[in-house]
């Protein structure tokens, strides 16, 4: 199925992996397709895909790896930004959907937590924070 020669080994990275480990045994599936069947085939499929990805990456030139990694970084940051936006939207919806009494309870709880955080600040951090606050006016223009 994967190759003609049954003893073929592929060297990737540090270890050597036998391709025959990736093959699926049709007898491992139960009649209902559960216990040791479907789950294992899916896991084997994912393992096979990861192995092929590793092989593809190992065969790339230095320039190809740089391009590949830069695209992955961009995708990671884009996904992070999208998830941040979605989280903010969920929080906004949740914030405005609370009843008046629950909103007051939540706000008092948050204020209490903020007071506790403020009390735990060291005198140096507190002085810095207050100095920064005093140096700015309400409109963002420095006071003289």
C-alpha cells in the first residue's frame, strides 16, 4: 500500500521512522467502528500527516523555510487578533446583557478586587503610578 519495499525507512531529523508503523490494520476496527477503530484511524491519519509535514520541512532550503516561517508567524498573529476581537465582542455582549442588579454586583466586585490590587502595590510602584497620573491632565495634555 505505501510502497513496494516493506523494509524502507525514512530518516527525518534525529530519529528514523519505519513507514510500516504508519500503515493501518483493517482488522483493528470493531464492528461498530468504535473502540480501537475509528479513533485510531484518525490518529494514524494525523500522525501520517505530521510525518509528511516534517519531511517536507526537512527538504526545504533555508530561503524556503524563512518564507514558510514568516507566513506561519503572520497567520498566528492574524488568528490571535481575530480571537481577541471575538473575545471582546463576547465580553461586550455579556456585559450589556446583565440585569441591573447583577451589573451592580459585578461592578462592586470588580472595584473591590481593584482596591485589593492597589493595596498590594509597593510604595515605589505606587509613587510611580501616582506621579504618572498627576503629570497628565484629564484631556491628555501635560499640566505645568
